[in-house]
C-alpha cells in the first residue's frame, strides 16, 4: 500500500481497477474483493449491490456467501434490531412480515424468513401479508428443488392470501403459475380469469388463458400432480405454458454459475495437497466422473459407492422436507468421506480419519471458488 | 433414554432426536412439532442401510457418524451399538458446538448398556 493510497481519488482509482477486473473476469474471488473494497471505502450502496449480484450469480460459492452475510448484516443491523424489538414489545402482523421479508430479500436467509412468517401466522392466522410471504418463500423453494411438500404448502398459503383479498394479484399470479406447472390447467384458468376481472389489460394472463382453453388437466388430485413432478421432473409442455406467464420472484435474472468441467478436472489434483487425502472426485448430475484421483484401489468402484451414498442422502433429505443435499461428512472406521454439491456437480474427498475436517472444508471451499464459472 | 434425548433437544437448533435400529425399529423418540416418528424412522433406517451396504461393498465397516446438511436442515446419524442416534437440526446452527452435545448424548446412551446386541 502506497503512502498516498488513503487519498479519495486514489481509493476510487483502486476501485475502478477492481471494477474492470470483475467485468473482465467475473468470479467469486473478484466480486467478493470488489464488494469488500466498496464497503471499506464507504461506498455502501455499491457494496450491497455487488454482493447481491454475486450471490445471485454464485449461490454455491462459500466465499460469496460469507461476504454477502457479513455486508448485509452490517447494512441491515439497525433495521433488524428495531423490528426485532417491536416484535418483542408490541407484535403486529406487519412487523413480522417486514422482518421476514428483510431476511428473505436482503439476507438471503429463507429459513429464518420462513420461521418468522410461521411465528407471525401463529399469532395472526388471518394475515394476508404473512400468507403471501410464506407462499412466496415456498414458491422459491419449490422452484429450486421441486419438492411436492413445498408446492402444496405454497398453494395452501397463497389460497389463504387470496381468500383474505381476492384481488391480491401476486397470490393469484403465483397460483396460476404453480397450477400450470403441474398440469392443473382448470385451476390455473380459474386464477387467471380472476386476475382478468380486476386487471383486464394483463396481456400475459390473457395469452395463457387462450392457450389453456379446452386443455384437459393432467389430473384432479393436486397432491398427486405435485408428486408426479417431484418423481418425474417437470413436464416440458407445462413448463413452456407456465413460461408464458413469468413470475418475478427472483432478485435478479442471472443464471447461477455452474462448475466448469475442464477446470474441475484439472484442479481435482489440488486435493493431493490435503494431508491424508486418499481420493477425490467430481461427478456431474448424472453421476459421470468429470475428474478424479485415487491414491490406491479402483476409482470406478469408489465413484459408484460415493454416487449411491449421495443419491441416498438426497432422497433422505427430500423425504424429511429439509430441501436438497448440500454437504455431508461420513465417518467410518479408518476413513472420512466429505461431499459437497455445488454448481450442479458433486465433489467428494476421501481422507484418513485423522485429517481435520476444517482442512478439508477449506480445500473444498477454495476448489469450488476456483472452478465455478459465470 | 428419553431423558437423554429430551436434554439433547434443549440444545440450540435441535428439532428432535430418536434412537432407531438399522431395521427401522424405534427404541426411543423425542421429536419436536412437525416431525413424524414414522417418517423419521423410515428415512433414517433406509439411509443407514443403504450407506452401510455401499460401504461394505468396498470392504469398509459400517458408518460410525454421518452429518448430512441440506438446504433447510441437517441430520446427524451416530452409531451407538446395534442402533443409531438420529438428530434433526436447524440449518443455521453452529455444528461444532452441537456435535459435542450429540456425541456426549450418544456416549451416555451407549453407557446405559440397554441396547447392546
């Protein structure tokens, strides 16, 4: 650091260099550094905007998640404290909704947001805002994992919001979208016609109504329809129809970054540096090995074992309604298996039992940040 | 045993705990609201069986501990003899602290000697 680096114009010049670098090479590292520097330089709005973009683009990056949480907590600490105090002293449905919304939108903490919304609904079961927010969070979760439980809860809360206020556009729109996605075209039509009653100029709603005209629903049991999607994936025709009526639930439109297979394969050998590492491998969504190293034994057999354990864990997590698999550490006498899901891939490292978890975690985090590509 | 599970459930972020055999027989259960004993037992025993089968295929012994982190929650499985301690956790908890409490509970259950083969 130079003697005059504290001067405002020098600080700005440094930031401009980082901005250019982040544009040229958009990665978890460049965006995290830029956000940190913005914050240190007092450019708080730029810092917040930067971490928001970073977390949308690299939701699986450990570095980005850490910086996002730090900056957003600092940015919102006064509001969080004020709302929390209001809830403790004079709870209102609106306060619960505002606090839950803050956790959802700004802090990217869907769990806390859902907890707060549920807590609020226990006290204010008729609150339109809280039903709408709970429905929205379940909607976001459903779009990520396609779990039938999220879908059904989403419908339940949105219908409550819609009952409280039949002209609640967001509730009707999300319901129409959800029903279309699972093939409940008749129920989607009801919601769309309701929208057209109070928003007759809604072109997208009208287009979808026209497309759904005369279409037979794929079933009448809504639970069955959601289960079918969970087991067999989204029906392409339903998805195309639903896309006629898009819902802006996401904070940004950028597609999340995925692992670059070539980078992933070339960097898998980095795990050899982890003391006690016996094997490491990266697999794509179908279980195909993208890159691996094994100190001894057959890596094909190991890959099969890891994939089976991963798919079993994924199934367990879904059945327990805790979302999809993110990380796991399995310990058996003499070995430890670390698994992480990131950027549409599974990364697994097998170590001796004496290798510290923290060392492997750091290596995995660094690997993910290196191989995620915007 | 239920007393140990109840104490464990007092830890921050613990939503419920259960002792279940690999065959799905529930030995003791203390689950919080929203968690069904039948579902947890079925999911846990299915996961343990499948993991052990896969480990055994490669000549590895059965799992001693498995920490599964998902998007909205965590599950810990710990071998306690012929059964497993299964703990369901909130997603945001500090695992390092809670794992100590879980391991301590597993040790106490093992010491009780009630569920040896």
